[in-house]
C-alpha cells in the first residue's frame, strides 16, 4: 500500500544522510530493517527490468578486513553493520533474456508469444547491439541506480551509508571469488550507524550552486 | 531535521512505483512538490562530491514533441508533467576541482591548504587518472545515482516516474543545444501522474528470484 510521506520528511532525511566516515562497530542493523533494505534493492528499477546485477552481502569479519586493505584502508568496510558489494553480471546472454521473458509470462499470465516484440527489443539492444565492454557499462549503470535507491531508502529509515568507489575491483573479485559466480564488483556500500565521534556528521553539506545543477530550458 | 519513516511506508511506496507508460497530461506536479524533487536531485551524493552532472528541465511543449520523436515515440516524454534530461558535464577539468575546493573551504570555514590532500586525490583520480571516455563513464554513473535517488524520492511523495534509456542522445543534445552548455544527455526521467487508463499500473511487478539478486557470502 502506498502512503506518501511529507516533503519535509523526504528532504529532512536526505539532508540528514552523509557519506559516513566512522561507523559505530557495536551497532547492528536489526533483521527487520535489513530485510527492508534488501527488499529495496530487489525493487530497484532496471533497464528493461533485466536486473543485470547482484548485491553481494559480506558477513565474514576476516574477509572484510581483507577488503579494507583493498579499499585504501577505509575502515567503514569492516566497521559498518553490513557491507554490500554491488556487482554486475559479466555474461548476460540471450538465455537471460529468454528466462526473463518466461518469468514475465508466468507472473503476469500472458503467453510468451505475446512478449516476442519485447524479447526482440532486448536482444537487439542489449545482446546484439552491444559489445562486451558496452554491456558491462550498461550493467554498471544499473548498479548505480540500485546504489541511489539504497542510499535514499536507508536515509528514510535513518540508517547510514558510505558509498565507496575507492577500492580495487580486481582485489574484491579475487577475495570474494566473484568471477566464479559470473560477477564483477562495481561499487560498494557500507551500511550501519554513524559513530558519535564522526566529526563529518556535523559539517555543513557542500553542494554546487543550484543553477549549475538544475538547468531550466 | 531527520524523521524516520516506517519500513512499511518505504516498501509500500517502492512497490507502488512502476515505469509509467501513460501519464495524465492534465495533472501537473505542484510547485512545492517540484521544488522538493529538485532539492532531492541537488542533494544526491556523488563521487568526491564533485557533482559532474546537470538536470536539464524541459518545459517547452514544441521542444518536448521533438524529443518524443527522438525517443522512439514514447509519449511519456511530452505527456508527463515534468521532463528531466540527466546530463553529464563533458569537460571536467582541474579548474572544476579547484572551484570545488574553494566552495568546501568557504562552506566549512577551513583553509584551502588543509584540503590539499583531498584536492590531490581528485586530480589524481579523475583528471590525470582517466582519459576522456573513462571520465564520461564516471560522470554517467553519477547521473544514474541521481536517477535512483529521484525515482525513490518521487515514490515517497507518490509521484510517478518513467525512466527512459531508449532515446537518441545525439538528437537530444542537438535539440537542446547541450554541447554548447558543455553537457551531454545521459538518461531521461518523465515525471508526473499516471493516467487512470494505464493498464501497466495494475500488472504484478516482475523481479528475479531473490537469491539471484541478493548473494550472501
């Protein structure tokens, strides 16, 4: 059921969030809140609905410490309650498109034949219309939509996130054995609760002047 | 001021949203709601905080009709209340980094010299560490974070969005004269209210099985 929130809640919560530098390692996200954040990731819109991404959730402390070393020693990777490595599927093929068509057909009770035009569009655009590098960039963009939706969703629940692009994708892939799963690390989110000692929480937010970001034509 | 919403509100609103196929052309977003959505775009986190993007808001009806033609005739482009063309800045240079450092210095009352390390990281990573193509991809990813935050934000206000990747960037750039502004169209969002006749609003949402999207390690 939809239930609009107020503009003040929306903007208040978006202003409250910041790229958390120091997490409180003792504070864990409740299973109920975590389930909601996973649901938010699953509900993220994607190109054609193909969801060419996975959210890899890392729990093992020793593994997280290895990832700290692969992230310019950013402690958030290990200190946050939860760590998500947004990864792209490296091998999206016609079989994925066909499986997706089958899924739509089942969920919506429409014959697959009725979706042939949609299938053709996806094949033409994503499978035949792109080389491997372009397809990876396309998938990475979908991962960034998921990151955006996750950061906004967490802010609505007053849960902190630090988005991290400063890491070695190759080291992450190796440490998490992602290639074996057909995945490649793209962008990282450390999620939890800010430490009371994180001075960055109190700094004024810095944004470019509005007229540089919003251009009315 | 932050004010957490409930998990049920968050997920209810994210479930409520869908890629709107038919907008009600008669229903316009109120100036107050639109101001909140612009603020949400401005507040979107970005790599280093550099905000290498602009949200181009198109109001002219004749221009919008031209863009419909450049978008595989998707009527949402003209029928939605508002149209945002997320664009990247095509020419991010050391001068942008320096201006950003000056802005941080002013907003936070710290001497620019104290930010020299941060400046060096940005120059090394974004200006010297990337060629033009890589920098455009980096900027495009930031545009997709903004799209993700916008879609989630609009859902919280029960405002509809149709994200659009199916368009000709070259035709958009030409129609909107974006190159002249140092911008290039990257991804589009049509924003407004669903038409009551849009059958897609009632279809069950299709998502891959959870274990394909959320991978616990």
